[in-house]
C-alpha cells in the first residue's frame, strides 16, 4: 500500500484507506486490505493518515476511521466504515472495481 499524494487525490478513480496511527481497529482493517492485495498480487489501495489531511476529512465528511473511500468516475461511491471481514471488502470491490479481477498480474 502506498502513501497518498496530492496528485492521486485529484484523480477520478481510487480506493483510499483512511486511518490514524494509534487506532487499533485501523491496524486490523489495514491487515485485511494488505491480504487482499497479496491475494490479487497487486497494489490496489492508497493510504492516508487522517491527521495530516484535516481539510480533506472535513470536505469529504469522513465521520470516523478506519474508512475505505471508493471514488469512481469522479464521484464518491462509498465510504466504508465497518470493514467486518475480507469477504465484505471483496463485495465492494466486485461492485465498484470489477476490472481488478480481470487485470493481468
């Protein structure tokens, strides 16, 4: 998982994992996302430390962390706060980013 850049935030499509470093639930959620990346053999998510982006947090009305923000075609499609399990995250990926599963690895 790579750290977010200002340039990436201007893109129309991304899977953004938002966290804070001292959040235990965030560490569990990050582990799930890392497992998904390992299974897919590609980096899928970019990550953002919420503490460094207060304007982004306010502008996008991020209510809590961890949060997986799915942006597609310039629109926020989902803000996932309850990660639950890996299968739940795969459900959202299949819904909004099905091309992930057809890309050459």
